[in-house]
């Protein structure tokens, strides 16, 4: 594994992500609802796909917030480079995992920038301290080195197209394996997953 090459490719993707953020004027658009922050792999320097994650901190998730988020979605939907906008309400009874995640409103966007397809995942929250993606900025980012970042990226690349990735095996599993248990390649990660994902008797 050539660390500098792997990180160079990641940095190029990150630069593309910043271009998407500017092209769609997401800072101004999302500021109508709350305070936006880039999170996820783009913020951690661990990108392997053209996916951009954002958390938007709102004062409250009330009816006015729902209307404001829907309005943002409508504005994005009319952009000529946007193919699809999805809205989801995960507040109150709709939040299926309230112990793991805070209430939130979600916009998923499929768009094109510089000829490449992108996915945007935007969460609107009023309890950012309970949102894992926000917490990772302070709990994970300081622990990352160039070597561990390259290992995570290589493992994510290998697993990105596997059907279980994103469902039973998630990016946070890769982070734990590399940062907590010293895993450095896909073969060892597969062993790590097998040891931890065994069904309970």
C-alpha cells in the first residue's frame, strides 16, 4: 500500500466534494434552516465514494423546521443538476432507534457535478451531541494518522460494493478495527468481522 498515493486520491475526492458544496451553494441554502457542518468521510479524510454528508444544527425540530427543510428540498429539486430529492421525517414515533440516534429530518440528494454523479446525505438535528457523525469529529479525527487513514480507505474500497457493507457491516466497524484493534488490510478485517458478527447462541 502506497500511503501517499492512497491519500492523494482521497484528497482529490475531498476537493471535488468542496466543489459540490460551493456549486450548489449549500452554505447559504442550509443556513436558512440551521448551521451546516460537513461530517462523515469528507470531514475525516476517508473518502472512497462521491458521497457528501452534512449535519445541520437547528434550534428545534418543530412544524416550522419541517416546512423549512421541505422548502430546501424543493429548491434543490429544481436545480438542473439534481436528479432526485428524498425527504424523510425521523422525529418522534418515526424515529425507530431513539436510543442510538436523535430525532432528525433528512434530505437525500442525487446530483451531478463536473460530469460525476454525487449523493448528498443531509441531516437536520437539534441534539447534535447525540449524532454519531458529529461526535466522530471529536472522538475519531484526532486519532487518525496518515497510515491509519490509508488502511481505512483501502479496506473501505475493498468492501464498498459488497452487499453487507452499509447494512450489517458499516464504516464505523472499519474505523474500530483499524484504530482499536490494529487491523491493516481487508483480509484481517474480514476475520475481524467474522469474529464479531457471529450470531449469538
